[in-house]
C-alpha cells in the first residue's frame, strides 16, 4: 500500500495539483465565492484520472501483482491527502482574510469556520458522485467529472444563497470568528462526519464496481 501511494504521489498525480493547492491564497480576495477554492481540488482529481487514462496508468497498475481493491484504496488515499492538504493550507489565508481592514464577503460566506465545514460536505459530495461513476468505467472520466461538477455547482449556489436569505446562516454562521463559535464548530463537526461518511461509502462502492470491471 505504501508503494502504491508513493506511485500516486510521484507518478500519477497531475502537475497542476500542487498549483491548485497554492490557489488557497484566493481566500484573501475580497468579495469572492470562496467555495471555488475547494473546487480546484476536484479539478486536480479529474486531471489526475484523465492523465491516467491517457497514459494507460490503470492498465499498467493492473499488470502488477496487487489486488484491484488496493488500486482503489491508494487512489482514495491520494485524494483524501490532497483534499485535506487544501483545507490545511487554506486555514492561514482564511485567518489573514478575517484580519484585513476590509468589509466582509458581500458575495456569500466569509472565510470562517463555517466555510470549512460546508466545503468538507461539498468535497464529500464530489467524491461520492465522481468515483461512483468513474470506477464503473475508468475510461469515462469526463462523464464522472461533468456530473459531479454540476452537482457541486448547484450546491455552491444554494450555499451562497443561504448566506444571504436564511437568517440563521446570515446572522450567526456568516460572521467573523470567533463570534458564535459553538454554532460554527457544530457545522465543522458535521462537515467532517459527512465528508468521512460519503467518502467511505463511495470507497466501498468503488471497490465493488472496479472488481467487476473488465478493462
């Protein structure tokens, strides 16, 4: 498993992935849809899977003396590491944004604890839709990305709308930290749980689908 994860990081990962991690700096942009920052992680996953298809990475890996489920496990481990890295790198920029002498985000959610909780749910939703489709046929990576992108785009629109029209979200969750910290920590905890649940469920489904897939 360690060698497979090393392969994912050194050979399979698309070169744009580290660049997208740096885009966490976009959290300091005034009046911006900050959920887009975390969308780039999904784009990096798509490019990695697409690059793997073009380079016959899956076919090559299947020729190795390893189980199909280990191939899926290593890809999920890579994706989780990438997504958590995006979250961790984004934290200091969220802190900087909150301390800038400018008004809050007029577009939607501020760069606060709530943003991270809701973004984790978004990443879990992306994982669920993308990999549920992808591992049924690894050649149809474009279909998986289009459907998952549509889903999280709708999710972002709803989340940003709630920041304006839902009183509880607007007045309690969309505020600077540490205001209403308890509510925000509940959202963060819910985000972690939902992200872990959706990712775990789709991992099980992906293993089952990939084991029955005949390349």
